[in-house]
């Protein structure tokens, strides 16, 4: 008998009819002889509605404790409704909210981190033959206050449940067929990947492939939880996210991603001396602005340029802080640009191949696309380009690497 954790996102439980369809799938899985724990999100659009209400009545910064108390109700509604629907099909089910399922977090409201999951009650329910229906996205802190895990947090709840229950698999049901080589809305040639390694998925997730919350992938990697990302609308295989050893086909490039939610700030003519970068970036990190890429040019005549990217939502604040810091450190000018895109290629096989970045630059050059910034890691190359060329760049890179096959364009090292 296998123990399966299934997680259903908001679109999969958006209305009564879909909840009934989920119940059918859950019951079918149980009737195949498996123990099943199901983690659910709030019904599609519900969390957004609750957020709007919170602001309407609580102002710009609603009380964080009450905000979490409110948002957690979205998932609780779904658990109760799904448990009822399962019972109607002749199986038995029990719903659990965050506290009932033993999910303990720290006290950081709206972005709490999981500290422990005491799965005793879930396990007891499973052993009594019930299907356990668990509320995603929530827990309680050590004083019993309700907390939430940040938007998209139900993925992380599901992985935590799978780890605590030592489940055989954590199935993530969603409104897409799996993890794709690029955004199918941008390239009709995008194809579904059969398997990706945790590290590849982490790059794909954090670079903009919106299928899984990044934290959930880190968690899965740490505890060796095998994930299966698949469609809730049909029974076809999706994409497995597994340890690196289990990925047979080491693609040089398994995904081309893009992110148009960043902005670029350039500080010109800063003195090339110790302390300058610290003076510039300390105020940004003190304001919890997450800087992504940082490029410093080679100094000339004692001065240099520093360019970095920040989330576009934080752009105005970051620009202000950079201007303040620039006048303190005596920089010449601060310039900003919001109309940028970061385009990346990701693949485990890059570890074994040379020339991948060069090939990427050639492909972009052939399209006449200018590269503004470059950064690389072991399994990723990212470039910043003008935003209006995003789709062109993605399509060209997908054609050159993914459609051309794994190793064709690059030289064996
Ligand atoms: N309902 C929450 C959200 O919309 C959590 C989740 O769905 O994962 O962000
Ligand atoms: Mg989600």
C-alpha cells in the first residue's frame, strides 16, 4: 500500500463542480489501495478577494495577526467542502486546518516559515481508513496564533506533509500539464519535460516558471520528496521533480525562462575603493529590497560603474535609496530603466559542456538583440535585454537549444 499526498491548486477547486471532480480522483486513488492525504488551496480567486476585503476594512497595513486569521479561512472552506464531497462518494474523509494537522511555524505573519509538522493526527486518521483533507498555506505559531506561509504556500504545505508522512510521492495537481521547456504562450514549440532535477526546478521556478512555489522545491530537495506536477483535468503523466541521479536525459538546456518583473539601476562614476558597494547596498537590504544581479565594471581612472537589478515593485524605492547613497559616496549619476527583461537558459547538462553561454550570445546577436547584463551559475546563464525583445529572444533560444536537441550546438568539453 502506497501513501500518496495530493495537492490541488485554486483553479482545480474553483467551484462545486471541480471540487466534485477532485473528490472523484481522490477516491479513485484510495480505491486503488492507497492511503491518501490531500492538501488544498483556497478556491480560485478567494485569497485575492480576502486580501481586498482586508485592505478595505483594515487599511493599507491591516493587522498581520488578523490578516492571517482571515486568509486562512479560504483553505479551510475548501477542506470542509472536499471532505463532504468525498463522503458523498461513499468514502470517509476528515478535514484538518493548520493547527489540527500539527503544522507549527514561526511567528512571522504573512510569510511564516515551517518549524515542525507533528503528523500524528493525520497518520491516525489515515490508519483508521480516512482520507485526510489538509488545509494548505497555514499553521500556528507557538502561542497558537494562526499564521500563513506566503502566496503560493500550499505547495510548501504539501511537501511538508509528504516529508512528515514519508509519502511515496507528492502529486501537485495544477491547471497545466507539467513543467514546460518554455512558456507555451510564447512558443508553440514548448514541450513538457518528463523529469527535472530539484536544482533545475529551483532555477526554473525562481526564474519565472510559475508552477511551484520556490520554497516547496527547496523543501522537497532537502527531504528527498519526489514531486509529480500534473494536470487535474486529465489523467496523463506530468513532470517528475526528482534527485539528480534519477534524471537520465541530462539536457544541456532544459528550459528557457523570462522575467519581466525586474528593473535596472546604474550608479555611474563611483569611487573604486573599499566600502562603496557596502554603502550602496546596505540601505537596500535594510529596506528588505532583494537585489538580484550585480555587475561592477573594471575601474578606470579611479572610478567605476555599478549596475544592479531589483523587483519592479521595489523600483521607485530602490532608486530613491540609490540616489541618497550616491550623494553620500560622491557618485556622478544614478540612472534607472524599468523596460528590461531577464532571459535565462537552464540545464543540468551545462555542467559537462563548454561554450553554452557563447552560443547563447551568438543566437541573440543573430537576432540583433543587445545584451545589457550577464550572470551565470553552474546550471544557468541569464542575460538582461530590452523588454520589447523578450518573446523574440525566448523563441530564438528555445529553437537553438531545445528544439535543436540536447547537445548539437555545443562542443564537448
Ligand atoms: N491560497 C493561497 C494563495 O492564493 C495559497 C496557495 O494557493 O498556495 O496564494
Ligand atoms: Mg500555486
